[in-house]
């Protein structure tokens, strides 16, 4: 196990067990959830950016929804990676290809198969934002809309 600076006699695991007080209280509840951490690491590989230092938002809208991903701070390299990823998934989703979300979550994502089947009724539009970008999803098809909302709800619950 790796050792940390002044804690050279303690392993990382021991330090985490002993860690308490005001600093520990600031850690998000999912910070030590190993399944969440594994998903975040897969997301880092698929998206090319650290999920812990980026804001991922999944919003339902009356005609679809939006996926937003932005860096928490100015980071030209991270911002470029986010933009490349969002452009890539925009094109993939238009073709009915949802392999990126499957790779991140390691399971079928609710709504994705319906979105793939109804791809001709769904529109995906990429737009740059100051520190990243967004994919706007819209449809006039009621079944596709329901699938989009299932897809986004799953993403919200998984990404906290």
C-alpha cells in the first residue's frame, strides 16, 4: 500500500480509518463508496476528464433533456477533453450507439435501448459552455421522451 508524506508509518487504509473530525465531515457521502469510485474511474477513461473535479448535470426538460459537463475550475486541457467527449457522444447517440454509458456504468442503462430504437425521432445538439459543454436532447415522440427521462434519471442517481 502507498504511504503518504508525514504519515510514512501509516498506510493509506489505516489513515482513512483514523481520519475523523471537521475535515472528514466535508467529504461527500459517496467519497469512499468503492462502486461509485470505480464508476468515476471508468468515466475518467471514457470521458477523458476527472469526474471528481467536474460537474455533471442531467436535466429533464418538457421535450427531452440535457447533459451538461463542465470543469470546476479553468482548465483548458480538461475543457477540451469534455468538449471532445460530448461531441463524440452526440454523434454516437444520433446513430443509436450507447456503448459509452454502458462502459462507464458496466450495465445496460435504462432508456438507452428505447432511445436507440427510436433514434430517428430524437434530436441531439451539442453546444459549448464556458468550461465544457452540453448535449441537448429533444423529441416530439412520447415513447422516446419517456425513454430520455428514464436515461437521465438513471444518470442522475448514479452520478449523485
